[in-house]
C-alpha cells in the first residue's frame, strides 16, 4: 500500500514538473508600480466585488490597492459601454490621483449616479498608471 502511494505521489510530482527534491516557488510579484487589487463595489471601504447595480444606486466605486512610486498618477475613466439611450462607449466620468510618496496604498474612485439614474446596460472602468492602461473592470446596471 505504501509503495502504491509513493508511485502515485511520484507520478503527480512528475506531471506537475516538480521533482521530489524541488519545492514549488511562490508566485512572482510584479516589480515596480502595479495594482494588487482592483474591484468594482458599492462601498468605498470594501474590497468585496460587486458586478450588478440597480438604476438608483447612488455611487459605484472602483476600489484599488496599488504599489506606487512617488509622483505616480492613477486615473479611472468610466464608460457606458453598451447602455440603453447612449452611444456605445460613451465616456461618463474621469478621476485621477497623484501619489506623493513611494509605497502601497488603498484608494477608491467614485462615479455618481446621473440625475436621471443609471442607464440599463454594461459599463467599464479603465484604470491607468502614468497614462498606461493597466486594468479594465466591468459592471452592469439592471432592474432589480
């Protein structure tokens, strides 16, 4: 029985590309400025992702955790990608912040409900670092 378990373990390790004398290396983290987390949510203090909102939602937040360099700019550009009553990919808002120090930071960008309420359909938020697109997040607005 022990011999069979050893054979199974050896085959499993071999198939995964790890020999018995190697350890799996931890996932490498990107060097330099990068987003560690980026989610759409209904609370600027939450990191719990939400993908569907009601037409009367007061605000939608793009919450992020970023490793930033001094002077780095992070920008969010909000688009109504495919919504009832608007041209496709219509820009609806833009937010930007500049970091004064190097380090890891948590922040949030908000997009406030339009006066007539959110249009039904799909939206995207593009997140940029120093003008380079790094993340695209999506959400939908549906009748609930």
